């Protein structure tokens, strides 16, 4: 049996973000230095996956909440843009390269997931064509640089899941979500509006088109804040908002829901602080979102803090 280490190259470096390690490091440091770590330590974040020119400063708000001193495994859930998937897929490589340093896939966790029979394997070509996971790798590397030899990643490509599949995967991931040394990164932009996206929903009562888009996304974000997968699914059915990471978000919400069923002290109405950053891309909106559980005064209690 071959022991050859297989690597996924940073295929979008040089186009979606700089391929220069020093330049990339300086950019990430600059964006991170401008935001506050108000909700550390995050246990789950939702952040965008567009080119860094458009969303790099926005993503910093999520990654600033990551605590590298306690994080040992990072699950990265990204939507499939190029291949049809009815389930989720695992990578076939060992290493994900970034211009900063290489990231190791956790083969132990991969083995546990594979044994469930719920996953496919993506080819190297599919892996390198997809940007939704890769765009989180440099930020992951930067956020974890002080402990770069002490953590692994678990990249998961999420297909066009049915509601029942989102529930199944959410239940599966909930046991990992319960572990404070695990971080979940959900990759998603929000509304993609215009002819090239075949989406032109417009509520004239909101005024200009961008106001309608913003109102539509804020409705979705408010539902995500409620940690209610059923309401989020109903919202998507009603408005068909082109949130490209809707299925990874659905998996996360179902994971939190499953976790809440086992941990009755998780509150239904967490305290909220919302963050949104303006984008240079007028056809998309970018938000960040983080979830934090912290022990309360109860022996087994938890409280949930979120920010967008």
C-alpha cells in the first residue's frame, strides 16, 4: 500500500486572492486588526467565500472570534458549485495547501464519517475546482497560526440536500458540535441577484433594488438567529433566496437543534448582535455569523451568543 501524501493545491490563489504568502499574511492581519473579538470563543461561524477583494474584510469579523488555544479540529462545510451531489462528499487528499502553510486533514474523523455510509468521495479535480472550502483555508491558517501544528481540518462538500438529509447530517455532526475543541465553519454568501443568477425578486415597497435585497437577506438572517431549521426552510420555499450555502446552513441549524434536544438548558432566544459589512459587489451581500456556547451558573447549563 502506498504511503504517498496527496495534496490539494491552492488552485484559486493568484485569482481569488493573492498567491504571495507575505502579501496574503499582511492583508489578513490588516483586516483582523480592524475588528474586535467580542464573542470569543466561537463554536461555529458562517462567513462568505467570494474573492477577498469583495469579502475579505467581512470574513474577518467571524475569524476574529476563533480561539486557537482551544480549537483542535475545524470542520469546514462548503456548498458544491460545480458537481451535482445529493449527499455530502469528503476529500480524497491528505493535505490542503495555502500560501501561508499546509493544513492537515483529520483522517481519524474522516474514517468515522466514512463508516456511516452517508458520504461520497470527491475527486481531486472536483476538490480543486471548488472555491467554497478553499476561500476559508487562508483565514483558517491565519486564525490558527499560533497553534499551527496542533489542529486538523475536516473539509466537507455539501450537496443539494433534502430537508430530511439536512436533518440526518445535522444529527450526525451534532456530537462533534458538542465538543468545545471543535469549530464549525459554514461557507456561504447571501443573495445572488440578477440575470446571471436567474433571480430577480424585487419588493417595490422597500424602495431601490438593493434595499429589497438587503431586506430579504435580513429576514433570512433573523431566522438563522432563531436557530430554527424549519423556519429557515420555509423562508427559502417562500422567497427562493439564492443563498448558495443554504444547505450547509441547514445542516448547522439542524445540528444545533439536535444538540438542544439533548441539552435542555440551551436557550431558545439567545442575545444577538448583528454585523454586516458593505461589499464592492453590488449583486451580492456578505454577512458573518458566529455561535458561542458558554457555561452558565447551572451545573450543566449553557448560554448561546450569536452575532451577524
